[in-house]
C-alpha cells in the first residue's frame, strides 16, 4: 500500500450550465413514462420479474415483457436517495455525492495494455490491474477506481481477481462493471464487508459500487440485474448505463435515442427501489451514434457529445446522482489528442453538475 497519498482534488465548477429547459426535461420525462407504459422492457430474470409483478407492474411471464404505469414509476423513484456517500477504505477519500463536486474515475475493461517497462502492447493481467490501481491511488484528480483492464490470466473469475487487486492497491472507492451474476456478486459483497468492517459501516460508507449496462433496445441483462439486486440488498450503490446507438440499437433521431436510453435506465432503477426502497442508485447515459453510410461508431462529433451532459440533467430530474461519460479517445498514444478528446466532454458534464464521471486512462477507443 502507498505510504502517502495526496488529497483528492475533485472538479468544483464555479457556475452551472443548463442544456435543457424545464419544458424539454418534462418532455423527456413524459416520453420515458410513455415508453415504459406502452412498450415496456424485456427482462429475462425470473427473480426480477417476480419483484416487478409484486409491486404493480404488468408482467407477461411468457414474453418476459414488463410494462410500468407512470404512477408505479414515480412512486418507486420517489424512494431513491438524491445524495449519499460512496465510501473508501480510508475515510478521507470518501466521496460525498452532494452536488457540489465531480469525482472522476478511470475507465475500465481494457482488453489490452501497454507494458510499463517494455512498451509492448499485450493482453492484460491481474498485476496490471494492481499497478494501475497504485497509479490511480496516487493521482489526486482520480476520485475512485474502475479496474482499468481485465485480468485475463484469471478468465473464469476475472471480476473477483480485479476487485482483489484493486482493494489491495488503492485506499479509494472501487466501482466494478464486470460483476454480472448473482454468485460473483455474493463474493464481491463479502469482500466489501471485509473492507468496510461490519454491516452497519458498509451501508454508511460503502467501499464498493456496481455499474450494470442495459441491453439496447429496451432490454435488461439477467445476470447483471440479479447482481444489482444482491448489491442493493447489502447497501452498496448500483447504477445503470445505457449505450443505445442512434440509428442501430436506438431510433434514428438523437432525441429518440435519449428517450429510449432513459427508459432502459429508469426501468432498472425502479426494480431496485421496489426490492429495496431507499437503496442508493445512479443514472448513467452514454449513447453513441452510427454513421448512416458506413455503420461506424461516432464518438467525437458534437452530436455524439451532446447526450452526455443531457444525461446529467435527466438523472437529476429523476432525483438521483449521475455517472457521466468522459471519453476513451481514439488516440493510440497518450498526448494532446487523447487529452483534448476527453477535456471538452468532461467540462460540459461538470458544469451541468455531474457527481461522478468515468473514462480516464484508456486509448484506442477504450480498448
């Protein structure tokens, strides 16, 4: 463990920026409620379907489509806390999500790494997760740590080895995006309980949180939702990210993609509040755009950047914190190009009041 770590230096904006008017926010909210009521979401988890059904949702157990009336959505979301603490191994690195600061994290799930010594581009190992955790632990601008690359030397149990390497090498909060089934989640929760010390501390200062990606369009991941329920039961924050892609897994318009993506996220947060009212949860909107001629993924156009700060405002409209997107640039090497690609979006999300953001440290399109 590092013997000395600088104090955190989050982004504290001097003023706030608004992207959407109150009327536009109300239109998006209305669109989300309409989608959930009339179209619904596909949920393959029997556990989740039972919870939805017990709390007033219309569930077709054959098709596994869940439809949520507006009043059911609003009642559930009213239980979600607007502010809470994401704890750390050392209390001085706790993250107070009170709306005054933006804490940034590394990116995660990199499938390759550049060796620190040889500069060789190769498959990552658990030791790389540990080394990068030590770098993140030292940097005052990094508020919490995503296991930045995958522990490919432990393929069957990589998520748990990534957490082990993270907890052993940083005193900061750790957030996983690879714990995607109930069994793995049980072990991850046990690890967090060891770090926290007891069940009361884990709820007051949770040292671990989970991000689960939805499946666009309007789908949920079976293992991911069951892992999220396990985390929420233990008092660990859980968030949901939509990466709907305009023109492919989302509608052909940016506004339509945002509405669809928001519906995916809200449906998942509603499930958490139904099962565990008051459980800390967060909203993460990270959509993309398909090039209409080539099918390529576009990330650096202004149209692709705009939905990210919009997602911050949608999260706050629903009364929860947000995990905003900070780009993983297309640059192959660290330098001005990779910094520029991340800076503009980071600034926009911070000015809109994002509590947290992730995406620092990876190159070549997040690989």
